[in-house]
C-alpha cells in the first residue's frame, strides 16, 4: 500500500456569492485555483437568514458540472432546461451545464440552519458544448453505510461493495460524507491516478503528523490509500476524488473552457441570449 500524504492544507475563505450568500470557499481561491478536475468547492453553513435568504437568482454556467449536496435546509432550483427541483436535507443535485444553463437556486426557508456544499467538476473538451442535463436524488437514494467507527453517506463511487447514485465516467468521481467517532481511523483505497481532497466541517482530523480543523481543505498527494484519524471529539468531512482531465483550463466566472476564444464566445453568447436553447414549455 502506498499511503497518500498531505500536500496542502487550505483554510476556507468567507466569500459573498449569488445575491449575498456567505460561503466558505476552499478550492477556487488564490491559495488553490483548481485541483484538476475540481474547479471550486463552496461550503454554505449558517443559521442566520441574512447570510442565505437572498439566494442565487438567475445566473449562467457553461463548460462544467455543478454538484450540490444539502446537509440541512431546503432550496428550490429552476433552470432553462425546464427543470424545477427541491433540494432537501441529505439530497444531492447533479447539473451538467455543458453548452449552457441559466438557473436559480433560492432558499425555501426563512429561518433555521442551511448547510451544504457545491462542487464544480470540469468537463472534458469534447463534452463542453454538448447538451446540458440534470439529475436529482433524495436522501433515501444516498446509501448510508456503517463500517466500524465510521458512518458513510455515499454520493459517488464505491464503498463496502455499495455504489453512490452519482456517476461521472469522465473523472471516475468518488464523493463520501464521512462521520467518525472520537479517535477513530478511516482507511480508504482510491485509484492511484485520482486527485483527492477532504474538507472538514465538524470536529477535527489528523493525517500523518498534520492536523486539520473545521473549514479546512486537506489535499492529498499520490498513492493508492489514505488514512484519516478523528480528533477526540470526532469529526465529519467530505472525501472527494477524481481522475484529472489534463486539459487547459480557462475560466471567467461561471464559464470554464479550454481557450480564451471559447470564453469570449461564451460571454458573447450569454450577452446575445444564445447561451441556452429555446426555453421549453413549462
Ligand atoms: Fe449556479
């Protein structure tokens, strides 16, 4: 076994997104622009409505996938494909923006805790201008697996012979929500060529001689296995891995393409109302 070591430890930054939602951003900042194929990781976590009530009104995306995992709360999604979806606690939403989607993500609560993650996953060049797609899975479609002192909610990939509902063949995505009892160790094999990180959102963890607390991103180096120890009070983190695409990345806000020309085209298409196809009948 070739154990993965920490190569970077990144404290999330508080950022205002959408119409004024406070998020903790770890990937997609000057500290780490990308971790191919991952472009951005935002964690929203607040019980103060002022920090989420304004939501994410209509905005565009092109060239990648957004994966939203709700831990607490309720958001409503509407998009230019004609989808209307409810994101509720424990559920996950996969949106392949590809050639273009305009969507909104608005809170359906006026008080209480809203907590979750949005991960941006890049698409290979051949898929960037393909048709957009949308999938949504409720909490009861996400396997919950107990293994020793760990409880795992499996969004993507395999664990203990089970499969998560999200499938991303371009990156062989793995996405686990892991809860560990105090002092427990979590060992997990991952494909050698996958880029991997974890994000701590409760308690703290140790990997090798390094410790990481809440709102910290741990980036792993190469290897075929990793081990994470929970602090004495336990820990909860997401563990995400995917094969890099190894293609040029040119990003302008919500557009992620391979060349500057393609970005100019995306900006022009959005400006001229050509980013998305004709609106379907609702
Ligand atoms: Fe969005």
